[in-house]
C-alpha cells in the first residue's frame, strides 16, 4: 500500500513539475519511435509524396536504390515525415508521408498553450515577448578580449636593387674529432 501511495505522489509531483507539456513531448516521442519502426520495416500506410530536388554534386555517383532517412518538416500546416531518398543523375528524390499523429499532437499543444494565455500560439509572438522581456529585465554585457596574440605585425625589410641578387652562403665542413 505504501508503494502505491508513493508512486501516485511521485506521478503527481512529476506532473506538477513538468506539466502537460511533458506529456505532449512524451506522446510525440512515442509516435516518432513507432513511425521509425514502421519505416525501417517498410510497412507504412498513407499517401507517398515524392519531392524532386535538382542538385549538382560533383563526383557523385547514382544511388542503386532508396536509402532510409529520418526527418520531418511542415508545409502548409501539414507535417510530413521523410522516409527515404535517392540520388539519380542531377536530381535528389525524397519520399515523404503525411504524419497526422504529430499534426494532432501539435494542435493539442497549441490548444493547451492557448487555454493558459488566452492568446493564439504563435512562435513569432512568443519570441518577440521573450526578446522584450530580456531587454527590459536581464542586463548583459559583452566584452571582447583577445585570447591569443594571433597575427603580429613585424617590420620587414624591403629589398633594394643592389642586394636583390646578392647570395651569401658560408660553407662550413664539420668533421668528426680525430681520436
């Protein structure tokens, strides 16, 4: 009974510390892991979108087939997952699949943030607020110091026409001492 109460209190304490943001991050992580496993086994469902990118890479050889890649990007409010790619001639072919789960998680996170701030979730607006806050309340100073001497200016002699072709070489022969 003590262990159960302790476990419940620890979960409540963790939820209090991390909040729902931690839950959303955990959901996103588990969703990405499940998709990676499906992509590795080549068992994915959904509409494949092929993107052709003209690219010039010197001395590049054509790929025999598609290579597995990981990544994601957002286009027109839709989240896409990179599945595989191949380089053929001067074109990079990238195969993507629309990720509806990540889209739902991102929307739920935006709704959660909106419920606390009474404002729509906007990255630009939040960055602007943080920037104003940092200018008003956080003082910073920047000092640039030289950590090393770096390049030093040394006075050099200029060659004059009289000593330009002068060759000074003193030949010395060093012999071992005689015993």
